[in-house]
C-alpha cells in the first residue's frame, strides 16, 4: 500500500513538473527515487517554462532598407545640371563614378 501511494504521489509531482523546466519525467523520477516530498520541493524551485502564444514567423528587420536608386534617372538629372552649368564636368564624372560604383 505504501509503494502504491508513493507511486501515485510521484505521478502527481510529475504532473506538477510538466509545466516547469524540469519536465514531467524529471520531476517524476526525482520523486520516485528520492521521495515525493523532495520531488515536490524540487518542482517548486524549478522555473516555469516560457511559452509564446504567437512565435515570430519572420525575422524582425532592424535596419532600414536602402532606397532603390534608378541609376539612369540619376545620371539624367546630373546631365541636366551639367548642361545648365550648375555643375562642372569633373563633378558630373565624380557623381557618375559614385552611381556606377554602387552596382
């Protein structure tokens, strides 16, 4: 009779341990081998499992994406500035190298 109660209390301790980091089997085995009282104390000292209701489905983006630059459009704008005299030939070539160097 004592062994049956020991086993039943060990099962109860195992069920309490199922929601903890120790788990059902760890709590059950500790309670079965040592005693249900010691197993209960170990379960109380064990931390609770962390469960997420909605796990992240995709990684969180931490940096802003680079804006897409239309190279032909940018070169056209610099060409208009060059033709109007707002920038020099050297400045135009420098900007063209920067734009073409990106890709």
